[in-house]
C-alpha cells in the first residue's frame, strides 16, 4: 500500500468508526499530516476531553495517552505503540515522590505534565513548560516547592521567578539534554542573523540566556519557548532563518506555519525514538483492531485529575504545553 493509500485508508477507518486522531508535534510528518489535530501533549489531552468522538487514537507517548484518559475517562483511548515511553517520565516514580515528600512534609509538589498518571496522583499541581512560572508564582512565597522531574525546566523556572525555596528533581529528557550549550553557541556564531527558539527542557537553555546576557547575541533574537510557543512565534517572525533547539519533529509544523522562513535544528540528531515508533501501519492496526487501549486505575485517575485541573484553573495559554 502506497503512502497516499495508507493515508486514505486511515481517514476512511477513522471516519467510519467515529474516531478522532490526535498527533503530537514530534510525531513523524506522515502521522501529523493524517491526524485530525496536531499539537502539544496537554492541548491534545484537553481537546480529547471535549471532542464528541467516543474513540481517541493518541499518536504520542504513553504518559500523553494516560493524560487524555484521565481527562476523558468515559472515552476509549488507543496508543498505537504501547511501548512508546518517555525517558523524562521514567526518571521518577510514585514511590520516589512519596519519599521526597516525606523529607519535606510542608512542601508543595509541582509536576511537569511529562509524568506518569501514578506520579501525577502523588502531586499537588501540574504545570506545562509555558505556564510553569505562573504555577510557581501562585504558591505562597513562604512555602517550599518540590519541582519534578525536569532539572532544566526547574532551573529555568527558578531563574525567572527568583524563588530560592525550590528543590529540583534531577531528571532530564535524553533528547533535550543532548542539545548542549557548546553546540548552540557554535550555531549562533555561525548564523549571526538567525533567531534562536530554545525549549526550556534543553541542556542549552542556560547557555541561550548567557548569550543574551553577555551581549554575544541580541536579546530579541533568543526566545525560550514551549512547542506551542514556538509555533505561535513562527507564524509571526520575519526572520530569514530560525534555529530550533528541540526535538526535530517540531520542524514539520514550523515549516508549514511559515514557508518563507528557513527553520533548522540546532542539533539534527535530536530525535526521540519513542516519538518515532508510531507508523502509518501501527496506526492502521489500532483503527482496525482496537489495539493499544490505555487504562488508568480509577483511584489514580481521580487523584491525578485534581492536580491537572488545578493547573488549568491557574490558566493554560492556548498555545501552551510541553
């Protein structure tokens, strides 16, 4: 079956079954192109809670499909590749959170949405990379905060909020950690007129701010953004070239949003193999057989839902997310 034939068959099956296909920004281009909606994990999960479709096929990784199930417990949620995990989410367990909280019994536990349902159930409030600072600011200044699991996002939030009573879990996304400061500095020096979009999970986020602080790169050229923020900025930029520090799958959406600007990765090897596990063949399998159904224990889901909803009450930008 040719690629166009696969895409047509996917759309036929989805329409026939009344299923909605959601694809994360880091998915393969052919998956993004065939999806009903493409975006970041939280925006897609919130959309999952609103759509009328009884079946949601979530093309992303496991924690994302879990979050969709938490917010839409009455719907069937399918993940075409159940083994599609997340190196960041794997850096902390529910047991770890309970032990950490025991060491700081009066602290507020803040979890990035890139965590499992079991971890969300042990936390007080979730955040995205775009609203993490607002979440932190919503917590009384005299309260200790346990921020998990991403050390780079935690350091970024600590820096921008000026809060010193934040303890940070030393987890990382192996892909974003691999986009290092040295590579960013070299690319910025080689492309003196290019803008830089840097995800706060990246190991180079601190270097990006150093470049502006030292005057090596004009401040207006450097933006630390979530994936949703990158897309919004891409639609408005008039730059000839933008260097992107995040997973390379994001380039497909950016290029579609602004064909007149050249978007290039800071590190072309920054590819998440988990995100690339889903193919048109595995998507077809899920639609045909219902393979990959995601379930979350009701008690865990109820507790995790509270932490996500508290975040939403603070406010999640329409182009926010991870």
